[in-house]
């Protein structure tokens, strides 16, 4: 540790050119101050020992400042000059402030809780092409939540069976049908053929219902193939694509966004819990959500605020929803706030273990500016997919009309059946 480079200055106030990081730091048998010195060094210009090659110019220009240490909550704030980072290069930014430091022996646990990006970095990213406004215009759904399903079984159906299940969900009343996160192009279900069959089914469903219907094919693949698949969707008249952003990687998401295909990008977060779930160590979903919005996904899975099957504290899910659906947010104990005037918004997606009976509680917690998705909660309906879709739409209509679901169910047999089935 280079003792000459003092990284702590509790009197420092970050400037508009600083990127500020909020960490939860649990030191390993050393003081939190010493741990912070190591973290600040390793995430910027230093290393574990003094080096003969360090010079005053480097330290003066690029040394970060630990300016806040709360010994009770273990919350630490570090301000990094924007010059440490390359504009529009998310991998480099995260390799610095979310890289080696997680593996350092000086910390028992370390969690990256939030990042405040300076305007110069925010404005170097494209952000979503459509945003919530563009999605509502495209789908012609002004107020209510978008409701959708995931084709189940997750994988296994052939292209025609897949399209048939999608058709049933659409004619039953759902707006959106997506591929599951582990369905790409399989021996039993070829991507190109699935897209053709399912978009064909979408067109028939639109004619039958008079409503806009959306299919979100999963284009997750090696980047060249991903772009080929996305272009195929575009050529076949698709308007959305879905990608698993974490298994795909940040650069690939940026490649997809930079291709400017005019397709709505839906971001699935499979694998996120490997780094977000431990409240003491890893990276918060709030950080992943901000990164995803900056790079440019139009929709993002953020959890169900403890209504469904996946983990995710209610308050954290609401913090995430605010961070992706608003330009300006205030800082709180666990968030640094933001002010992103030139970045469009990202629509929150609630999914995972949801069924029609969950709708009132889900919408009362997360609001109606969301996509609510039901896999088992649609295809698991005792009367099948069409009835499951009807029940979801009926429960949503009831909520929008401020009618209790049980009352509405008296004249909505599919909802009544769902409420009884999933008591
Ligand atoms: C939901 C789902 C979603 C998860 C994702 C699944 O299916 O398709 O991928 O909900 O979770 O495969 O589990 P069900 P999250 O509706 O049948 O649960 O949105 O929290 O990332
Ligand atoms: Mg899934």
C-alpha cells in the first residue's frame, strides 16, 4: 500500500465531474479506513505496495477520494474523477469500480450499492431508443400495464407448437408473448422458423382481436449471430427482441443498441442473482438496472416486489423502478440519486411466479407503468392458455376499474376459476 497516497478526505465534496460510488465495506480484521484505502487504490491507480513508477502527475490527476465512511452501516462513498473512465465504455468503467476489489483479502464482504454517473458519462451513452413513451405509442396501450406471457414449457415445443401457444395467449387477451430465457435456436426449435411461424400467428391474432400484439424473440447468441437474428426479426416484421443481458455481456448489449435496428430491446436478467442476491457482497440490481438503461434497453426485468417467486426486497424493487422510469431521483440511505435529462426511460418488467390473483397486490406496489408477465400463471390455468390469458386481462381490467377481483370474478368465469385454483 502506497502510504504517500492518502485516499481519505472526509471534508471532500464531489464535483460535477466526479463519478461517485456507494459501497458497503466489511473490512477483514483491519480498520474500515485501511480497507477503504486499499479499495480506492485498487479501483483506480494503485496496487498493494509502493511502486517506483508512480509519479506526482498521475496521483494528482487520477487519485480518487474516500469522502464518506459510516462505521455503523458500513456504507462508504468514493468519488472518482471522470478522467479515470472512458466515455461510452461500460466494461472499462465496471472493470475499475466493480473489478478486482471484490476479490481483495482486505474485505470480508463488499457490495457495490449504487453509482452516480457524471453528466459527461451519462451523455456518452445512447440510452433506450423507444423508452416508455415509445412503447406505449407502439402498443397503443395508454394507461394500463402491458400484460404478457412466456411460452412454457421453457423449451421443448417445436416451432408450430410454439406459435400456437403464442396465438392462444394473444387471442385470450395478452399483449406480449416472449421466448423464455433459455430458448434460442435448438435442434427441436429453429430460431428462424420459430420467428416466421410466430409472427404469422401474431398477424392472425391482431386481425382477430383488433389489438396490437407483440412477440419478443430471444436473440441471445454470439454477437454476429445475435445481429443476424435481430435483422431477421426486423425483416419479418417484428418490432421487439429480447436478450439475456448478463449472459450476453455489456458490450454485446451495446452492439445491439448501436445497430439502431428500430426494434424495442427487452432485457432479461437471467444470472443476475449470482451477483445481486447476497445483501453483503456483490453488486445491487439497482446498479445493473442503471447500467442497462444507460446502454439502452427499453424494458428490464426488475422483480415483483416480493409478490412472486423470485427474491428482491420490495423497497429495493421500487428504488430500481424509480431509477429506470424517471430522469431525476433523490438520494436516500441506499441510493445516490441521478439526473439523466437526455436518457429515455426503461419500462419495468415484473415476472416470476405471478398468477392473476397477484395482480391487485402487484399493481398497488409497483404501479401500472410496468409489463406484468405470467408464465405458469397463464398456461397453468385449469382451462388452458386462452382462459389463463382471459383471467389475467380480467384481473387487470378489474384493477383499472377499481373493482375488487372477487367482485369482478362474479361475471368473469376464467378469473373466478384462477382465483379458486391459486388460492
Ligand atoms: C417466469 C420466468 C422468468 C422469471 C425471471 C421463469 O416464469 O419466465 O424468466 O420470472 O425472473 O423462467 O421463471 P413463471 P425475474 O411466470 O412461470 O414464473 O423477472 O425476476 O428476472
Ligand atoms: Mg423465464
